[in-house]
């Protein structure tokens, strides 16, 4: 099986990731989505593992097909078309620093520079040492309007310390609130102070910064400790930058149909995606592609990725837990193609389940308007009614009447099932009258499941799924709640009380709550009496 | 009244007080010192402002302020400071930077007197001893304290104690409280006949040499009278 990995990125992270993977024996292709592969620098060649490292410089990615374990990438290099097969795709796109000059009302020029530009000036290789001879006071602006980013605060403090200690220049750091929650940052701030860097915090209102036509800057602010107006005319002002997700991430997100985070980075804010996973098996996002991290964390993430790849088994194609499309019933509406959170339905040209990518959540089956998709792991809509009530000893009931409600409980495998096991261990069992139907995801419970249960002997139906930000499928639990809410509105027209149907969000460790929910629901059903649909 | 004049950073040499060993540059401006200080708010000042001014190199302005002389040196600020800044040390250093003629009047005069005569009041030895024995007689007249005497310069006593000048001036009655405790406890105590001053205005005015002189005298008593425990209420 071809074990080549494709790394998409055009900066430092992609480069470091490529070298690390090649050094650990993985064949690596490196490309930029728009043709800009990372630059290894003039005269600097990749390390000795270069036999395993191929740089697709200048080649744009046109499209990608396939699924986990077997992606096909097509590149366009001017007129040439190049196709390559890869097993894994790793997105490692560096963030783009946005200079915050305009935030402070400043334009870059002789008296104002960006943090990146200043760091280059400080670099001993840059040959800029005379530039510091004419400077006696330098002001750094970071998070001056609110709070500093630890990552940027680190760079600012390091630059200020260098100035103070090695260049004999007085440094001032203006900030709204200095964040030192990061490895070594508190020590760095102390070292900077010890060397003589002056920290000025403006928490009540930002300093007034005026850039005169002749490039001279005046910073006026009320010192919040001394409660006196203060003024500084620095020889140079360094404005900080905010690392933003690269615009290439949007292109890649669209190309791969990846879940996006709230801030534009390529990973949903969902713990199931940690560390570098996405909604698509075989595609990972590394380091700056999924957030803003300090260099030490990116380095450890690269090492983790190399380890993780070396342990990834070739894609399982065991059909047992996968969706099956019955082609006779499929009308090619493409609902499954669109709704699958894992992009596991390919068009070939009719909809076909990409088994390597399918995670067996069941959402497609629930959404299919023709009931053309089936699973072996849970009953399809047509067979729900045949389930017998499970009778177990133990559990609590109010026991006020002879009527024992029959309740069908649909249990999500990641939340309700473990919670149920916990409840069983705590209480020794459940009351009579319960039937449990386990589903991989609450999203697999369709409207027909619910209606069939109600029309085939259940006095009440309960669906238990994960909390909204905790759903492995992303939106499965929300889909299930939506179906349940929609059906509750229709039930009265069938002469059925809407609260015979209930939906509950629980987590795997909520055994006590699972029991409480069941007890409360059964007590309520006792008061409602038997289902009139029976 | 709070100073409202503009601070021009360009005119300051922030390295001026950097060599001072009080860790003042580590200040986080957390304000715990200002919260604890009993003199916070007087003249619009607090320990945090003081530390900030020194960090900025505003030595001249700080030395000429009244507030460093209002500080009681209680030490609550240093006790609580998360960065372990020695604020009382800083206050003392600031006090020491003032020309001696500009030290608040009574402190400087009292110190001169103490250096020359062994007490802030220039009280002669005979008068001092007379006052002590007079108070002792009054105690001895009270029921339960028959035979009370004040031991002066007693060699080999267990405790040597000093005397604040006000206790032999305006507050002689206060001597009785703790002399009675000594008596009731059966304590073996004594006071010196000379260089008995309990305050140390060398310490108070940031005059290290004077402080050392005053302290050495007490230490001298301990050696001379062969006493190894000192009760120094000041």
C-alpha cells in the first residue's frame, strides 16, 4: 500500500513537518495549494532524507478525489498535469501576520515598524547593527487596546530584552493586559524587567498615540499607578501583529469540505477532532492550520503527527459497521452525499459509500427519503416495531397504578450507552417496561423510527444523545433534536400528547442523570396513561 | 495634595536606581502593598506608587516627598508582596538620600541628642535614675508589690530591656504596666544606666552609620553585663 503523505503548506511548519516525516521514513510530497511550496532557502537543501522528500514547487493543486487510505491528487504545472496517489493529507499552512498599525492610528515608515520587521533588524545576520546606534528609546505597542496574545507577548519581550541588554537602548512595552500564560513567559517578563525594560499597562483606556508629519511619535497616557499624565517621544515605535488564518485555509477548507473553526482555522471546536484530526479520515491539520501556537507546541505537534502516521493502519474496509446503499431504492437525490459529516459518500457516478471513510454514524440512513440506506448495527425504520419490551429487575418506579408504561429509549453509543451502563452498575437494573435501541449516533434516529415506535406499542419514546458541542459527527445530535421537536408539533393531530416524545442531552459519565431522566419520564407517562394509538 | 504634573519619560534616566538591591523592578503593580499599608492614601501616596517612581528613576522627586517619612516601617507591604520586594528597605534608602539638615526637624534633633548623650532628650544620668527609682517606689507601695525595686545594670540578669524616651518623660506611668508583669512573673531583668534609648532614629532617618552606633551600644550592654536575651520593645 502506498504510504506517501501529501503536505500542503507554504511556510515553516510545512517545511519542518516534511523534514521530520522524511527523516522517520515516510515518503513525502510537499506542495502549496496555489503553487507556492515552502522555500528551503538559497543554498539550503532538505536533509539527508531527501530521497523521500519531493517538493512540487510551482505546481498548483487542481483537485483531489478518493478517500482515506487512497487519495488521488492532480497537480497542474503550467501545461502539465501530474497525478499522484497518497495515503494521508496533512495541511500545515502558516498564519499570516496582520500588522496592527492602523489599530493604533499609525502608518509604517521611518518612525514606525512592524514587529516582524523589527525582529529582522535584530537578527545578527541582517547586518543592521548601526541602526541601533541612533536609537535611545524604543516603544513596543502590543495589545494596547485590550489584551496581548501570549505568542506575540513572547516575541515583544524577547525583542525588548535584546534591545535593553545587548544594544543599550531603553525599551518600553505598552500593553492593555500582559498575558504570561505560556511556557517561560513569566520568567521572560522578570528578566526583561531586571534588565530595565519599562512595562506600562493601560487598562482603563488606551494611550493616545500621535504620529506627526515628520515621523515623530508622541505617546501620551495617564500612568495608572502614579495617577499622573505621562508622555514619551520614542525614537522608534514597534507595532505588534495579530496572526490570522491564512486565506489559503479557506481555499483548502472548501476544496476538502472540512469543518471550519469559529475563527477561520481548519478544525471544528469539538474535542473529537483533537489533536490534529478533521471530520475527514486521512486528512489532518497540523499546527498553525488549526490555531495560533508558540513554536514549542508546533514542534511537539509535528513530532506527534509523525508518530501518529507511523501507527496508522491501512484503512479498514470491514463492512459490518458501514452504511449500505440499496441501489434499487436509491433515487440519486444526493442527500447522503451532502449530509455525511465525514464526506464518505462518493459519486461513481451513483452514490457509493467510501467504506474507508465511513464512520457508521447512521445519519445518512435517517435522512434518506427513500429508506435506501441500511446498517447492520441497528434496526432500520421498517423493523422498529418488532422490538420486545426488555424486563429487568430493580430500578425505581412510583408504582402508584397498575399501568406499566412501555418506553422505547433510543441510546446514542457515545453518551447514552455508557451512561446506561453506569446507571445499571449503580442501581442494579431498570424498571419494567423499557426497551433500549442502541444507535451509533443520535443522528441515526429518524422520524420513522420515532413514529413506528409510537404506533407499535410504545407509550413513550425517549431519545438520548450527546450535548451539541460534543457530537462526534458534528451535528448528529442537533439533527435528532430537530426531528424530535418537529414531530412533537405533529403528534397532537394524531391524538397523541406531544410529551410522549422526549429528547435529552446527556454525556457518557452522567449515570445518575440517566436514571433520573428515565424515572421522571416514566412517572409522567403513568400520569398520562396508555398511548391512544395502541 | 496629589501631584498632577506631567511625567516626561524622555527626561528620566530609568537606570538611576537600578543598582538598588530591593527588587523594585520586579513589581507587578498588583497593589497588595497599597491595600495593606496603614499610610496608604496619605498625601495621595502608597507603597506601590513609591516603587513605581523608583523603577522609573524619579529619585529626586521621591526623596523630596513627605510620604516616605510617614511610613511606619511596619513591614506589612513586604510581608505580602508576591515579588518579595523589600519596600521598607526602599523607604529607608530614600530617607537616607535626604540631606541631614532636611530630615524632618524633630527626628534629626533627637538623633543628634541620642548620638551625643545616649538618649533623644539629653536627659542626664542622675535625673534618669531618679525617675526610675521614683516609679519603683510607687509600685512598691501597692499591695502585692512590696519590696519592688528596679534593677539597673544588673550583671548576669536573664533579660536586658531598653526604654523609650517618652517613658521617662511624659508617660512614666506606662513603665508600671510591664514592670509589674516582670515582678509577677518572677523575671530576672535589668535596664542600663546609660545609652538606654529604646528608639533608633538612625534607622528611622535612613542614617545607617548612626543606626549602627545606637545598636552597638545595646549590644555592648549585653556583652558587658553578660546577658544573652534582649527585650527591645521599640
